C-alpha cells in the first residue's frame, strides 16, 4: 500500500515515518518543504534510502493510495511567536490534501488533528456528548491553534464526498521526541533523565492520555480495512496517566530526580488539567487500544536506551 506522509520532519510526521518505514504493509514516500534538511534528519533517524523524500510541491504529480497529513506549526514556541502561521499552514495543506483527493478518487486521506478543537472543554475529560466551546471576546493564542484545527475539520465535513478522516491526538510520545521542546512534559522528563538534572514541577497534578506511533499505525490500518468514510475520531490509550504517576515511573525506572515549586508554567496552547477523551468510538468499532498511557510510554522509553 502506497502511503504518503505530508510534513515528515515534524514530530508526528517523522515518528510515523520511522514506524511505517519498518512496516511491510507500507510502501512509504515522504513530503517536506526542505528536502536537504529532511534527508539529513530522517536518514539519521533510521529511515532507509528506499523511502523516497520529495518536495511537497510535487505531491499532485505522484501516486499514492493513502495520504497522511501530519503537517503542523512545528512547536509551541513557533505558535507563540507567529500565531498567524497555524492558519496559513493548516489552510494550505488542507487545500493540497483535498485537491489530491479530487484528482485521485481512490485515495484515502487521514488528517492528524488535535483534541484542542474542543476549546474550553479540553481542560476536563471529554465525554461522548462533548461540544466545542470558545469565547470570541477573550481570545488567547491557544484559541488560534484550536480554531484553525476545528475549521480544518469542519471543511472536511463540508466536503463529505471526500474520504478524509481526522484523527485527534491529545498527547503523543515517540523515540523521535525533541528534548529541547520544554513545553512538553515528556520532553522535559526525558531531557532530565539524560542529563541527570532535577525535574522541577508544580504541586498541581494533571492527567494526560498518550498515544505512540505504534498505536496510531494500528488505528490507520484498522480504518483502511473498512469502507472509506468522512468523519473524525479521538485517539486514546487504554487508560490515561497522571503527572505524579509518571514521575513515580521515571524515578523508579530511570532514576529521575524531582523537586516541587509553586511557580506556574505557561503554555502557548493553553493550560489543561485533564486533557483526554472518554469518547470510545474506535473501541466500540473493534479497535480497542492495546496499551495504557504508562505502558505505551514504557515501550517507547525502552527503545531509546
């Protein structure tokens, strides 16, 4: 099956590229804006020479059975410094994906979306009847990110004749994590394990639901066995994890040292206490997650050592 990944140097894109490059079911091709940079990065990560890397502008001239749009803004810091970019990048890649679907009617498209589309709701567990909420008179940078992604999904639903599925990630972890991304909890934890530095955190607990490239790949191939559809799914592990359970795991398994401070960290994508979904649509269809968040994290960590 010919699978094309758009945005293959981003965190999710490169993680899926490394995973699918080893999958015999996938004949992979990668699409990026800077081919030279991508060659250096992806070959260093173990993507074999047999996987071709192309400029994104050539996509419409190349055949694929499946398109995975994993493009994004790059990092929370990039979002904070240039919030307009999330609209521009999302809109341009949406247009390209839909143009591809129209030119090649048999293709299946998957768009990597985000749980942030629920807006103000994403600070609490999302139940089956959850609705997106935004306050247009109190706009934050995090709202730009959420609204851009929500608009993307709504555009896909409006083109209901196109086989586009949005996969909403809430939290993601892979061996290709960039430990310099200090806004991400697991990036900080891995960095501190490697450096031996003390991990400093607030006394407030949070809850996250982590999925990995292995788990995303499982969902992709499950859906590809089903008829084409135009819809969205929340991605989940078998059970979320709290920050302090994560800290206990990292202390006991990897020797992490920790300290508590009252200083509140800030995030350009918004503060979220409980960021996970209770919408079990995929599990109800027969695609139940194999691992809890903690089990999934442990599986990744053991490949990084």
